[in-house]
């Protein structure tokens, strides 16, 4: 058991994974959401907890990011169908590429979230060490 823990500790990383910056990671997540919408449109079952869009009556409500970043003065967008969801997500990608202020907000949010997670892991380790 101790050999396994030593191996895991030696292989652990807290740095950038794959040398990607926060915007590249966000764009990948945005593309994944478009892919989820395509799969749902094709009739596949998707775990909706990880989706940035949800059904609201006959329509869909879309947010950009887990925490709904504000784009064009709004945080939530309405789409008539999954095709509209994909259009909104694609338009958001283009809007983010053109807005350096929004890019900075996304990068800052990523850094702050990373710091919160690091503190949480450190607190968890301290608690385990104290037992």
C-alpha cells in the first residue's frame, strides 16, 4: 500500500496540464458542450449535470461556462432547439475570441478556482495528517 501511495505522490501534478492556458481549456470545454448538444440531437443519452444547457419547457436555456459568464450583457440565453443551442455556443466562442476583457475574466476565474481547489486539498491533507 505504501508503495502505491509513494508512486502516486511522485506522479502528482498541480501545474498546467498539457501546457494549455486557461482559454484553451475553456474553448475545449465549449467545444465539448457543442458535441453534447449534437449527441443529444442524435438521440444519445447524455448526463445533463455536466451540460451548460437545460430544457425549459419547449425551449432550452443556455449559459456560457459553469458559472455563466456575461456575454453581450446577458448570462442566460434561450434556444428553441438543440440546433439553436449549438449556434449560441458557437457564437459565444467567437464573441470570446474577439473580447480580450472577457478572456481576462475567464483566465482570472480559472486561476481563482484553481487556488480554491488547492486550498481545499491542502486543508484535506492537513486534516488527514492530524488524525
